[in-house]
C-alpha cells in the first residue's frame, strides 16, 4: 500500500501515519516528493485495509499496490531511478552507458591493454571477472583479489568505473571494497542471503536475470536488495535458456521495454552472454538499444582465441570500435545519446 499525504501535511501527521504502520506490524518507507510525501508499507504478505489510514489527518489517499514487488514497481516510484557512479557516469538517465572489457582478468598487460582500447572506443565502465563461477569445476576460476587490484589500477589509468561479479558473501565483501558496481550473476539471482547482503552494500548492484527466470521472479529478486535499503539497482537482461541450442541463450529483447514499464529501475542488456557468438553481438546490441535499453555489457578481449573464458563471444578491439559507432547511430534514431568517456593517458 502507498499512503499519499496532502501537500500541507505536517511532520507530526506524517509521524502519526508511520506510527500506525508500525502498530500494524509493518514497516513505513517515507518517500518525499516535490509536492507531497508518500509513505509506502512493506512487510505485508496480503492487502492492508485502507480504512486504517483514510480518516487520519493529513492523508490524501491510500493506494493499493497490486504487484508483489513493491519497492521496484512503477506504482510505488513513478520517476526513473538514476544510478550515479564516481566518475560522473549515470545509468538510467537519457544517456546510454556502455560497459566493456574481458570476461576474466588474466594478467596486468591483458587488462590494461583492453581497458585502454575500450575507453578510447567509448566505454565508460570497465568489466572484468575476478571470481568466475564456472559450470566445469576444472575451468579457470579467476585470479581473485589480485584481479581486483589490477582493475583498480586500470581505473586510475583510464578514468573508467569498475564492475565485477561477486559469487558469495566473502567475495562481495572484497568487490565492495574495490569496484564501483557489484555484479550478481544469473546463477546468483535467487541466492537470497547474497541478495540481502548486496542490499546492505554501499555500492550500486547490477542484477542479472536468472537462466530460466520469469520477469516476476527477476523483479522479486531485485525487491530483496531494495528491501535491505539499497535503492541503486541495475537490471541486466542476459538471455534465458531455451530449447534451441543454436545460440548460447535467447536474448529476450522484449523484456527490456516491458520491465521498464513495470519498474523504475534502469535496464541494460548483455548481448555477449545473450548470444554466445561473436558475430551476433552487434545485431543483438543494436536491437537492445532500439528497445530502449539504458546500457550494454560487452565482452572484449585483445586475443579472443586465447581467452581463458568466453572467447567465442568476446569481440576483438576493432570490432568493438565498429559496434560503438553503430550503437551511437541507433541511439540517435530514438532520441538518445551515448555517454562519452574521460580517457586518461596510459
């Protein structure tokens, strides 16, 4: 339920509504607006009787929120959420944010060379895996904290914000220290203790859609994070598993505008995992931007044929340059622009 206060509601009247919510055993979430305050109720499994509030002084109306995910819904928060990063980058505003880099950090030279190339091409956030959850236990699992140190060095060199994945609570503690966005991968979408820990983090969280998750399940996973107090959440459509093995996954492009209707959170696309094939990444990226995605997450490697993970879906640096030109053209066609990087000389 959302309780909308009148424009002239006093602080005492707002406090009285919050106290009534607490008496009912729920939590009150005040949301100051430009003209009036709204108070959201969370913690209730079923509907709350509006009669508890409609007669209280200062209350304009009580609105039932139909969706099970309250904090992430448009009913609760009509304005778009905009995530702000330390290097001035925004995600969710009028400009499109492009994140790019290798699937995994393999060495200092590999990372710095790739970081420089993607920054000069137009990326504003550097991706690179330090902890790699792999289907095969014998596959490369990432360098761990040394990779985080290399990512921090690349940020200092090139002015890029950082995003990398946390796979459990100990790795999230480290990722929170080093990077600017905490990524939770598809396999972690319903790791509820990890979602709660991310909700207590002081950094934005990028939440990927699960391998076979419905949109409802995806948004409920985001609700776990917001319910713990972290409102800086980015949703990432990365493809879902289908019956067809022609591609790695099926990038659900229509989910992008649909989720943006349902939720105020920014939505980006990962066409690399969404297709699993290098030659399809460009077309999937253009489609995602045309569908009004707020950004892209692209894998780029200086030598994809020698990559220690996901080489088949990683672009060569030259291909990423071409892709950025195409993305800018599509963005212009729908009245948007791509954010420009601030490249620092190496």
